[in-house]
C-alpha cells in the first residue's frame, strides 16, 4: 500500500489504527473513509481539529 501525506508529501507515514495513519514529518493524523482521506491536526490538549478545508477533494483522494 502506498501512502503519501497530502500536507507535506512525505512518505514517513505510520499506521496507528485500522484506518488511521499518522505523518511523522508534519504531525497530522489521517483517517481513511472509503477512498478519501480525512485530515486532522492533533492539538496540544489531545483534541482533533479538521484540516480538510486546506485540501481539495482531489488531494484527499487515495492514490493507491
Ligand atoms: Zn505530512
């Protein structure tokens, strides 16, 4: 499976759940829904804020 971070284009992606991934380069969390990525930033207090607005639908499409 090929996975690339939509934010930094890095490939240093760790798997943290069955459908959840983490970018060790820019510290964002991605979860897979269907063939789309949902991108979150983990805040200092542990809550998640959505970064989906920063990306186009195309950028969040899975490319594998
Ligand atoms: Zn990244």
